[in-house]
């Protein structure tokens, strides 16, 4: 008898945990006895199933495995983003936003029980291997991904640096799948890249993700570039940015807004859980702004694009975004594991839901890859003889200080020219940024 009581304790503890919140959930109100009886009947079914597996399953299953499996099944039946995090999963998630980790560099989700690529992270093995937003991952190292949770897939795709992982990929524009072997590497955590696109002062700001240093990196990059030249306009590139930390999306938006709402979170029944507003600062960027987005723009990136669009602070250019507008909260369970659960949806300042809707650009411009057969500019421009220190002069005439100054940015100018030649969306964004001051004059703003 004693053995039976001890064996049933986990089920009884879980019954207590589940029954407790059900009686005091916000907004639940007082329930009738029939409703309460129904809840206890359901919980009794659970404990019965637990005992059956614990006593009669073909192999001995540990208590921890059964409880973890029950929690996992409960959460993953809700939506693609709610899940149970094992000790390893929880540790990896923390490292992904604050420390170095190894993998291939993709953000993934599930759609109709199928694993899809939300976005490859720039300059990672996945990006270099040609993975694109919208690609389907059919298997990982021979394991089918049908009905596989995102967290399970993440665990299988990540691994030691230098080790290979084999993915069966169906590109969104292909009819047959393709096997791609990718070697895992350290995933770069630098999230901000900047470059002047011309001599007039129009700056390209590329955000690859939102980690715990993104706002700081952005502020430092803008300050450094402003010392080189006056910034007359900014092209904020959020394409293939899968998101990241929510707070960073708020502080990044605040850099470009002087006042007004940025985002709100609404939970069950439409109850507003949080609102975030912009605060005026001397460091605010007030120059003309164009934001680039595409299908790989997700989550935190969509919050930034939506806030800037609603305040008419920026012109949004590109393609409709991914539409990941739900809020997940991570609650540690005290033993190194955690629960990640959807608790709310994001709304833009004008009350638009991002979830499953995405952000529609003001100017829809599909990306056009360079045509095959067309002359393709080189990606790398190495130094020439004249760039070498102590090089021998040509002899025609000596160089003045002005000529020497012109030679130094030659490499940068060539790389920028190549970048613009290969990217029609970026060319359009630059053109729009140049036009915005004239448009404002016409409008009398």
C-alpha cells in the first residue's frame, strides 16, 4: 500500500498544481459545482492515464520523463510557439540572446505541422548555404520533421562547432527537395552593420537580429558614422531579421521616435497587459527614414516596422512580413527546466494585430535576383598596387593631399556600388530616402 501511495504522489501533486490555478485564474469568476465537477473528472482521467503508463507500459518509464512529457504535450497542443524547455533547451535559449552558441543560424517555426525557415541569420552557415525564408525543412539528419516541435528541431540542428548536419530542404520556389549539408559554426552575435550608400550622407543600417546589445550597438554605430559625415537619411534594413528580445524592439523604435506609442500587449479577453511609449531624447534620429522588410522580417522586427509606419515616421518598402505577433513568456519551473507559453498578442500604436497579419509595406517591391547570364560584379574587391604601402608612383605626376584622400575610400565605394547593383529593393529604398525631404516640402510638413 505504501509503495502505491508513493508511486502516485507525482500525479496527485500535478492534480493539485493544475486544480489550484483553475480555481483562481484571472477573469474566471465563481464557477458552479457542475463546472468544478467536470474539471475534477478531467483531472481524474489524467491521473488514471498516468497510473496506467506507470504500471503497465512495456518498459519502465521514469517519473520525470512522464511528467515532462505530459507538460510538453499540453503546451504543444496549444500553438507552435508554446513548449516545454528541458534543462538543455532552456540553457541554449539563454545563450542564444546573451552568449556564444553553435549551430547553422536560422529561425524556424511550424506551419500546418511542417517545419519552415522564418529567416536565415545573415553571415551564418545557413545563409551561406542558400537557405531562404519560407523554405521547408523535411528532415534533419534523416529524422522526418513532420509533427516535430520547433524546440525538438532546434536541439537536433544545433551541435558542436565544426560538425555537419544534413537537412532535406524544399525551397519555396522548387518542386523537388534538395539535401543540404551544413557545417555548424559559432553564430555571430553582432547585430548591427552600417555603411554610407553615397557621398550625400545616406546611411544603410542593417539589423540582423535583436539580442541584448542591439540598441547599444546601434547607438554606437550611429554616433561613429555621424562623426564621419552628416547623416541626411537612413535606410533601416530589417529584411530576414527573425526578431529576438522584445525590449530591444522597443528601445530601437524609440531611437527613431520622439513620442507616442510603440507597442501594446493584449492578453486573454483583450485585456491590455503592457503598453510602451517613446521618450524624447537629444540622441533621437530625426532624419528621413525608409524601412526595408520582407517575408523573413518577424516578431521584434515587425514591432519596429509597425510602430514607425503607424506614426508616419518611415516609408516601409519591400514585401509583406512574416506575421509573428504573439508574446511568449518563459517561466522557470525551479529545477532547471522552464515553460514557454503564449500569453498575449502584439498590437501596433493604431491597434493593428501583427499576428498572422504581418506588416504590409507602403511600397511593395519584390526582390529581383540578378539575372542569369548578366555580368555579375565581384563580391570581393582586393587591394590594388596603388593601395600598397610604399608603392612606386607612376611617374606622371606627384599626388596631392586631395588625390590621396580620394584613393582611400575606393574599396568601400566599389563594395557599395556592388551592393546596390545586386539589390533592387535597396536601390529603391535609397531613392525614396532621397525623395522624402522633397515630398515633405510639397506636403508642407
